[in-house]
C-alpha cells in the first residue's frame, strides 16, 4: 500500500493540472444561480397566483392531474405517473406538509433528483474519460510504463484518484447548490420532513411503508446513491479510456451512451430487456421519492445489482487489457 501512495499523489496532481475539475466548478457556479433564479421566479408567480397558500397550490396541481386522466390525448404511461403523483401529493396535504417549501435544502434535494442520471455523470465523464487515453495522446504513458512498477498498480492508482475526484464532485455540487440557493431562499429547511417508502404496484401506491425522514437525512441518502452512480459511470468511462486511444473518442463514446440512455429511459416501457442496460438504471433517487421505474420489474436492489455488475465487468476488462496489451505501440 505504501508504494501506491506516491502513485496516487502523482495521478492526483495530473488531474489537477488538467484543470478539468476547475472547469466543473465553474460550470456549477454558472448554472446553479441560473436554475436558482428560475425557481425563485416560479415560486414568486405561484405565491402571487395562490396568495401565498401552498395548500391551494398543491390542490390545484392535484386537480389538474386528475382532469388530465380523462383525456384520450394523454398516453397511458403518463397517466400512471400522474395517478401516483396525485396519491403522493394528497398524502402530503393530509399531513399538512409542503413538499416544495422554498429553501436551500429543498433546492439541493430537487437538484440532485434532476441531475443524477445525466448532469452529474457528464461531469464525471469530463474527468474520467481521458485518464488513460490522455496519456497515450500526450505520450507520457511510455515514460510511466518504463518505471519498475507493476502495471496493475499504476492503473489502480489512477482508479483511486478518480474515485477521490468523483467524491469531490458530489460534495462540491451539494455545497454550491446549498450556498447559492440559500442566498435566495434562506438556509433553513434541514429538519423539514420528507416522505419516503412509497411502494408501487401497477398504478397503485402502497402507503403502508411510508415514513417521514428529515431533509438532511434524505439528502444524505441522495448523496450516497448519487456517489454510487458517479463511481459506476466513472469506472465505465475509465474502461473506455483504457480501450480507446483517442481522448476525444473516449469522451464522445461516454457522452453518447449517457444521452442515449436519457432518451431511452422515456421510451423503454415496452422493451423489457432494456432494464439490464446501465443507462436505464441511473435514476436511483426515484426509488426514494416513489417515482415509478421506467420498466416494470425494476426496483432499488435490482438497479444496484445491475450497476454493480456493469462496474465489475468494466474493472475486469480494464485491468486485463492494460496489463496484457502492448500499450507502448
């Protein structure tokens, strides 16, 4: 382990020198205020429309969704989502809790929900996709492999450094979201209850296991699931970086897979086998909120197992190729 530490330190310095992590921070610092301002304007409009009564706002949302259920122009799949949304919002009304109370914690929670399947994986891809292929492009891989260090240790050091930066991306995202949105909405909300444990059976919601957790506990669960998704995507991008010599090709490959998965998730209800694709299983936080899975038969344990198997296969392929292939040519 001791001789791994200098290698990990070296890989960390390389990632920092590429300045991609700073670019990620800049992206967050630019986009989060935009999203925060948009949500602030929406909250202001709703406050004026419903005279500050969140119960009227929630009841109107329930009524609108109930009315849409009778329309033939709304696809049956969308009706399932709306039926479940109605049940959940009525549950919040009955317990006198505003699920959309404007504060920094609520914004952070909603941001994680909306970014776990595409935005954060793209940020991870920016760091992971050239961690090996970038050294081939620059030629530094030849110098690295001439050292008296086993190849698997070199690759392992790169992987550990990558996981460290993935963790840093998740932590930075949460901190930036909370600090910026809190400036608009206030920094309270850590103890606001959030309901989780909604179980879905076809179009019905089982409320027997629903329980309240505080917002800070809910965000910790979200962070754990988001970190897991980030690591899986990072490992897959890591594998592509080993297999593909070009940095550009590596980045484009992962971006295409993630974007295709985002599109496929909305269209895969009738393709049952698609549930074994890693891209379709990235929206893990939906299981916390009770949002229906895109394909019947999917649940949190299933998605965790599928993603773990993809990550394990990617690691095996990465180490086999890197240790056996003639990388110097």
